[in-house]
């Protein structure tokens, strides 16, 4: 379910299917350079589970995706 969409991007809540991508990003040193350190797989899982749980309280962060070119 999209939160909003434009011609080029879509914003939506994360889903369980997004975890592999989330884990890849949070374990990447370059992506995490302004954080204390990259996350381990277990830390990424804990963080992601908390992210999903926040949606139950009607708040959280959202995933932004470029739409595929047609």
C-alpha cells in the first residue's frame, strides 16, 4: 500500500520482503559511515522488527523507491 506516489517515486511502509535489502544497507560501511558502526545481521533484524512494530502505533519510517522505467 502506497503512502504516496509521484511520477518517479513511491513511498510505502516496509514489509518483511524488504528485510534482505534493509540488512544489506545497514551492514554496508559506506552507507553507515555517519553511524557508530554497521549493524550485524542480528542487529539489523532487531532494528527491522522494531521498525515494523512502530507501524502498529501509526508512526515509523517509510521506504522510498524509484518506479521502474516504462
